C-alpha cells in the first residue's frame, strides 16, 4: 500500500512494502528520488536491516550457530504495518515472523517514522529488542537521488560536498568486494567529489572516518541541492551503478555498521559497528534529507 505525505514544500509517496519511499517531489514538481528503472537499478531507497551489505558465504554465526541471510537483510522485502498516518507523518512497523526467525533469531520491532519538516524529510528508525537475550543488528539507508535534472546536464556536472574536508579515504575491497584493512585516497576540489565516469567501477565508496556529518549533493548546472544530515550514523556508503550517466542517480547511504570484511570471522558479534541491545531495550537512529529547489 502507498501512503502520501505532503506540505507546501514536498510531496512524498511511501510504499508499505519495505517501508520504502517511491517518490519525493519538490515544490516545483521535480522528482528528486530515483525512478527505479528496472533496466538500471530496480529500487528507489531500500532499507538495510538487520545487516548492511552481504556476508561471506551468505551467512553468519551467532553463539557458534550458523544462519543464512540475504544481502542487506530482509526488511526491504517485507510488508510493514502502518500505525500512524497523518498529513505530514507516517509510522510503519515490522515485527518478526516465522520466516525471519529462521534467518535472524530475535523477537524485535522495527518502527520507521517519516516526518516532513518544511523542505526536509526526516527518517527515524527505532529498534526494540523484545527477546530475552541481547540483540545484534545493523541498519542503513540506501536512497537514490536523481541527478542531471536539467536539459543537457551530465552526471559529471554533479558533486557531493564534504564540508571542511580536503580528501576522503575509501576502504579498499578484495576481488570479492569484501572490505580489507587498507584505504585509498581521493582528493576533493573545494570539498567537492565530482561524479566522474569510473568513480564506482570498483563498487561503492565506503567511508569510516568522515569528520563531517552532513553531505550535500549539488550540481554546477542548477541550484537544486539535497542535504543529508546523518548524526548518529558512523559510516557512509556512496554508490551508483557503473556505466550509467544519463539519466543518472547517486545513493548517499548512512550506515550504522560496515559491510563484511575479508579479515573478519563469521560471528555477527564481531562485525564492525554492529549494535547491541539488551533484552527490552530500544534505540532510535535518524537522518534528515533536505531538498532545496
């Protein structure tokens, strides 16, 4: 089922399947979210839970017991239940099922609140451990934002601004695209990383040492901006499908944890950034997306 949030600045459509936004239109009527063209990338903004990325061997161990789980977890492929729907606020909820318990042995509630505040869409995730044992989880966003919004504009005209930074240090990956303990270095131009051809040939740029908690997607060809503020998220992924320029998109992905590392064992408890909730505990992680015209 699709739900609509609307104010004078934004009109947002959200699918209860996966709790995934499917459209964000600004005050001018311009679509700002990737259209999920199946020939390119079939999703708009999937939610990553209870893991980020894929795991070696397609699984993990917990207390020595093996479990299999799909890339990015199962939240993006499950139906959420709406508990609140107002003009500018929507709350969607997912709880465990017999199927999820086979892959992730916890009783949990994942509540996702979408809220409009002027030209900003706030997305707040609350995870509640309803098990009688510690719960381990990872969580992330994967919003694809439209670029090349004007006639004749190219992907390479767009950039991501890292305020106050002069270079970034993507974590290098091995031949199977699992993280290593090595890093590269990409210099920035006045704090800007331009989305040039070949930038994502090695898959996503994965960052764990950003000194800023706000990134800005902009273009030299128009005044539209997307500002993503992700205080509380320790990691960042930036990705677009290699070889796609026009029409184009880029994903700016706040993550609470890193994908699997080639140097790690299979224990979920040992994943970098994995969060732990005691029995009955809950916590909220949120980020904000401002859409300037």
